[in-house]
C-alpha cells in the first residue's frame, strides 16, 4: 500500500456533555495538528498517490470551515460531542467528498483509503480511517 500524508492545524473551542469528560464539560480550547494520509494499492499514471499540493490545499479548506470557531455555536455541530475521534471522522468524510467531487484531481479517484489523525499534544492523539472503494 502506497501513502502520502499532508499536515495542517486547526484551533477550536468547544465543550462536552457527560460526566466522563470531567472539567472538559466547560468551554475550553484545543489546537490540533492534523495529519491526512491518502492510501492506494497502485500508483496513478503519474506514479503518485495524489497531488500533494491539491491534498494540502483541500485539507486546509476543510479545516478553514471551523478554524478559530467555538464549535458549540456552529449549527453543523449542534448537539454533537465534538471529540477528537469524532472530528477525525468528520475531516476524513469531508476529504472523501472532495475526492468524489474531483477537487484532488482525476487520479485521486484511485485512492483506496483515507486516515486522519488529530494530535492533541505530544502524548495523545486520535484518528479515523475509512475505505473509499470496495476492496477486491
């Protein structure tokens, strides 16, 4: 499996509902380093996984939609505990949509999977990986 990873970051504020979150039930900020990894079994006709420039650009656009925002006040996140794990899935799904729309180039339609990792700190991170095409 071939892969490339692009990196960006996002700064948000949010709070959680539920005793399990302890003091994080109060409004707090987070800065996440975001890695998006694109995977495929075969390289495209240019011998690449995906155009790194386009992948970087589209990751930035996905993150810009909620960068420097209080997620508790954003209608698209109403009623959702925007945990690190949930945000990783949200970002992966948004990138999958970008691929489907052709925003990462025609060659990107051959990508088999996307993995997104959000680094909360140097000691803790969470991620989500999703397939884009049925294997076989």
